[in-house]
C-alpha cells in the first residue's frame, strides 16, 4: 500500500499547536529567524526544550552551530509576524519591533512568552534536525496564544476562527461552563427533568460571545468568560459547539442553581456530548490542569495550555 504523504500531513494537522519564531544571530550580529510549530518541552530538570528544523531551512547550519537561540511564542495578534518569518526573505527584522536579549539573541516585542536557550544537543532524524536547548532565561506575558490547527490559524478568544478551523459554516452553539466552589451552574428544567448549561445558538439564532453575555445579562446572570475549553463538531446537532470556562457569581436568576461536582445527576443531561465534556472538565478541575479540546462530539485531541 502506497503511503499517502498528503493525507499524512492532514492527519498531523489535527493536532493543535502553538506558533513560535525561533531566532538567533550571525557572528556579525545580523538577526535571523523562522516560524516553527514543531516545538515542545523536554525536561524540567534540567529545563530543556526542543525544536525541529527541516533540511530545507536555509538557516539550518547557523542554528545548529549557534551558542544561543530564542523561542518566541506568539500571541493571537501576531499572525502577520508568523507569515513574515515563514518566508525565505531577507531583512525580516526591519519590519518588526525587537530587541537583543541578555544572551544576545533577538526577542520579538509583544510575544506571549520567550525562552533564551543555550545550544545543548542536536539529533538527526529523517529530514529534520532536532535542536535541544537548555533554557537559561525566560519571560511571559498575559494574553491569548496564536494557535494552528487543520491548516488554519486559530485564536482561542475568537469563535469565528475556531469555526473556520473546523471547516463548518452552519449552526454555531456557544456556551459557558460557570464554576464556583467545585460546582457548575445549570438551568434546572424541572418540567422536563433536564439540566442545561447557558448557551446561545441552539435554535439557529446568530451567536457569538457578546450575544451570549448579553442574553443572560438581561435575565440577571453575569457571565465572565475566561478561556475557551472545548470546540467540537456535533453531527447530531449539525453544529459546531464552543464552550468557554467562566467564573461563577453569587447572584443567579430564578431557575438556575449550582450543583456540586459529585452531586450532578448525569441522567438529567440528555446530550451525551455534554456529559463527556463535563466529566472531563470535573476531572481536570480536580487536578488543576485544564486542556483545550478539539474534535467531534465523542473523540478528539486535547492540548494543555500553560
């Protein structure tokens, strides 16, 4: 059976990654850099990370032999910078704001985080060089990351980009998991014996986060959205469902109630996809380590965002 390289690339694209710019300097101080999403942590003791550099990268030998390099983790507003550094152009740094780091490598202004690394080790594997760096200095800022999924840039703070990444242009349902003191807020539909989360778009009406917040503000429920938690295509509903984590408040409207994690009656939640999502949420809340989910109503991938 012939190995289908194109389909293989599509399969790899289903994994959600961040977007980074890897930077260093030539001996004369000229800054160099390229866009990479093949980046991951390796070890905490010692603090090691790795990046993969393709043989096609014109800066391969420079990075292989550099004493120090930096990993600049981009924020959601830096798509143009990602595109710029993905091209084999000269003078890229003339189009952005940057500064020299403690160890003399370029740091991109506005990056969500950056890591200064001493060249620690290299490994050849296939058509790439695995470059391992020992982190000597780092810094992080607040904000949302720029991510890449299914051949598209996505922002976890923008439901439009998430829907586009799912290649879906029909109904979009946006909801909130509102948590307070190990409890989740539900609308208790006692007449139909159903527990529901706050949502908008389930009836096909226009939906976005502003409309969600305004809808419930009108009935006295304050929703303060934090981070997107789950994005999945629900074939049964013919919709993309996007759920955000949200802070809970004391004042709630009539018909709503907080239910302790251990007291949730799962039989009252008729949507199996919601049951799967909420059970995962409770497990992660108990561990204090959340991950973003992307997939369909039953299976998908999670990506921890530190």
